C-alpha cells in the first residue's frame, strides 16, 4: 500500500510507501533542479517519466524568435516590416515552445509548463495577427485603431510577464534578468504602438535582443547540464562502441 501527501503549489510531492505484503518497496527519488523548471532548487518526487528535459528546446525556440523580431524592430539592414518572423513565430516560438510546455507537465514542473505553454500561445497568436487570411488587420480601417489594439495586446502580455517575474524574483538570477528585460521590451513596444514613436520601438527592440541573448545563455547552460546525465543513462555497451 502507498499513500502520498502532495503540495503542488510548492512543487513537492512526498511519498510514504511500504511493501504491503507485495514484497516490493518503492524508493523515493528526490532530485534538485534549477533553471526554467523551478525558481530555485527544490526537492520533489519526480513522476515516473522517460521524458527528457524540454527546457533547452523551449528556451532556444523562444530566444531565436525573440531575437529575430527584435532585430527587425531596431531596423537592422533597413527592415521596417516584421512580417518575415511569422513563420518562426508559428512553428518555433509558437508550436515548438508550446510542445515543450506540454512535456513539462508530466515531469511535475508547473512553472516551466505554464511559462512555455503561455509564450508558445503568445507567439502563435501574434503571428496570426499578421497573416492576411486571418482578416484581423483588414478589419481595422483606421491604422491608429489597429496600433491601439496591438498596444493593448502587448500590455496584457507585459502583465503576464510581470506575474512570471514575481515567481522567480530573488530566487533565480538568470530568469529574473530574462523576464525583467522581456517586461521592459513589451512595455516599450506597447507605448510605441500607442504613440507611433520609432525611437521607443527601437528601444524595445534593444531590450528584446538582450532578452533573446539571455534566453540563449540559459538554454545552452541547461543543455550542457543535461548532456552528461543523458550519457550516463546510456547502456554501457553503447559507450564502448
């Protein structure tokens, strides 16, 4: 027989097990984890799963899409229209990151699942605005009304990012920097949409570039930590071939 006392809000599950006459005793598998999976190292019982850490995949998808769009926002190489990022926003920043969020759920990672799934949805919804077939942009006859609507959209995601920031504030330096830069970028881009100020848009693009670079850094660090663990789990015969 086994009973479990869980506290999902703290990311911790404690198992109390006994053999119960079955001759089997389950052993607790407490681990410590950093990065997007938690604001700080926490000890918890991992759910039985063979799913690898999807964090690097989600971070690289987020970083690459944010980096490209931010380069467009600062007018790199004379580019003034961000529509080329639509493909990246749908499949990399959107679909791939959303899948990473879904894979975080069976790993017992509430923060990673919520963040990746949310920003994956953000990128897919953002891309949809710029797809002509969606009819969203065509529905606005007044360009300023469209800008105001996009500004409200960005402010909503600024608020969501602030909520994520509160979850990691003073607990994880890298993610505090990442979400702080993203918050400023979204706020500046919203103000630029409302006021039509090109310099403010470029400033938002600069913070977006920094956000992308920080996300790349965290993704690489997660990948380098995951690789030795993956090699250690390989069958010994494969290590000597």
